[in-house]
């Protein structure tokens, strides 16, 4: 777990830096510098781009991770990487033609409820391409066990860029149209910088030689589009569907709630970058002992860290909403629902890395398609009746069911589970601290309340985790950074 802990810790730091900057953007700058309609439009545009990104990438980013370690000669590896660079164009080129000739039809359909959407279809499409190739170049670096720079670009760079654009808008250096174009340019720049870094690790050599397992690679790439789409759709389809049923300004309220709850998922996102190539390596080498060890340790460490973040979020949520405009408070219930969902997701450790890099991904894809359909149906039912809370409930039910099926499937096929006795001890600690601290607050300014309450929770949580040695890896980190003997 040495390389996992080392790179995961650095990735967590950069991810939380990104979330800190993103919090300033989401909670303060967007809400003050943009109208609710345009803020909702930005959220809708980026969500739609994320939904179609897996299609644009044609699964290349996942395929690189799964198959890279199977190639043993320089020529075969270069041929494989050449294919991965060109494969997304098989989708991007024809889709560009479709949008060019059918722009009005597509834009009119998407803007049926909110007319503002019609003017930004090309923006969305270009951002989706930039997101797709960014992931391809990031995967290029991941397979060399180099994830820190890519994670920084993924979590920090674009948020700093958004902050700069928002201030330029505020000081009238940009108008709204230029601001929206600036978002597109910023995502393109991020993609180009990631490509430079990836190619500095391994320079591309364009070779068109026959690849022995080409059929398996193309089959996996095609099917992993569905897998990537499932994961992305479950996360973002709620925002897209909200745009069809409610005023677009309410998407801004939903975005704030989702952003706050997404803080719980940061450790899982950070560790996932290194878990994917390691799990693929163990599966390709059929080292199931190492795979089980990685599964259990990643689950325990992620649950412990994400549980701590969960406490800080849900136990300070009322004070946090006291710092922003009152109309955003409608998202409190969404924060609770999605935060718990993210916590459960973290408790499963490397389950996604195991499934997407194993031979059983086909069955999971079928189940995933069913769950996406279920989520769409739930959104259709819940959003008109409960608004943004309905979208939150639909997301919760879909992800909870999907994760439970994945947990069962890995146990069925590999006879391994992620949970240990320490998992249940941490769960008990979370329940106790939630019951003790949720209904109690200091009677000061919200910022002071958050600082005091967070400090108290941190001290208690770290003491208990360290004192009873729930996680050996976390105890080592506590010793190291707190200079304990």
C-alpha cells in the first residue's frame, strides 16, 4: 500500500485544495457575480458535457488502464497507444457532422423549458471533447503510476481558471458571452497541458501494426462506453433532467448542495486514480491475494477518511448555509441524502477498479443500464412532485442499489468482501458522533461555530481512530504528521 498511500495522500491534498477553491466559486462568486439563470446554465452545460464525455472518449481512458500491462514488446505497446489516441475520433468526427447539420433541432429540444440553453450547444460539445481527451492523457500517465500532476489538473486547474474568469466578469473585463467562451478555452488548455505531461512520460510513437488482441480491446472499449456513461449519468443526469422540469435557477441551488456533499467523495476520487492501474495489474497477473488485500485496505482507509469528512459536512451544514443567500437553503435535504450516498460509495473501496478491469464487466454493464433506466424513471416521478429534493432521492436510490449489486457481484465471483471488524467500529463511531453533535451548536457567528465544532470533532475522531488503531495506515500517518511516538 506504500505507493497507494503516498500518491493518495498527495491527491487528497490537491483535491481538497481544488474543492476549497471550488467552494469559493460555488458558494460565493457564482452566486454573486452571475445571475441565477446563467449560474444554472453553467451547471447544465458542464453536466451535459460530463454525461456525453464517455461516448466521446470511446472508452479509451479505461481501455488504456486495463490492457497496458498486457503488452510486453515496444512495437505492440506503441501500436496499442496509437489506437487509443485515434479511437475517440471515430465518435467525435461523425457527431460533429450531426450537430452541424441538425443544430437547430437538437438545440430546440434541449431548450424546451429554458430558452437560454439553445445558444450554448457548441460550447457543451467542445467541452465534452476536451474532457474526453483529458481523461485519455491522464490514463496515459496513470499506467506509469504517475497520478499526482493529473489529479492536480483535474481538481485544481479548472477551478482556478473559473475563479479568474468570474473576477474578470465582475470587473467588466469580460461580458457574459466572453465568459462562457472562456470556460471552453480553459478546458481545452487543461487538456493540452495534460497531453504535454503524459507525452513527457512516454512520447507517442505512431505505429499501425497489427494488435494481437484487437478484438478484445475494441469490444472492451465499446462496452466500457456504457460503463462510463452509467457512472456519469447517475451523477449528472439529475441536473440535466432538472432543466426539463423546473426553472433553471433552481439548478443553481441543486449545484450548491451537490458540491457540498461531493466533498465526502474526495478521498475516494483521489485514491481511485492509483487503485485503477494497480487493480488492473493484479488481475492481469492473477494475483488475487494482493487484489483482496488492496480491496480491504482501500475500503477501510476510505471509509475512515470519508466518514470524518461526512461528519464535518452534516454536522456543520446549518451553519454553512447561514453564510450564503437564504434561497439556497432548500438544498439542505439534498446534502444529507447525497453525502450518505458518497459515504457508502467510499466504504466499497476498490470495487469499481476490480469490476471494470475484470472479465465480468459485461454483466455489470447490463445491470448498470437497468439502473440508469430506473434512475430516469425515478427522476420523472420525483422531480415534478418534489423538485430538487426529488432529484436527490432518485440519485440516492439508484446509486445505493447499484453499489449493493456491485458489492454482491464481487463477493460472488472473487469470494472477497471489503468489510472488516474495524469497518463496523468506524460506523458505530460515526453514528455516535452524529447523534451527539448534530443538535448542538455554539451561539456565535457561523464561521466561528464551524471552526470550533470542527476542531472538537476532529480531536475526538482522530483520538479514537488512533487510540484503538482502526486503520494501521492512518495511524502511521497520524504518527508521522503529528510527531507522535
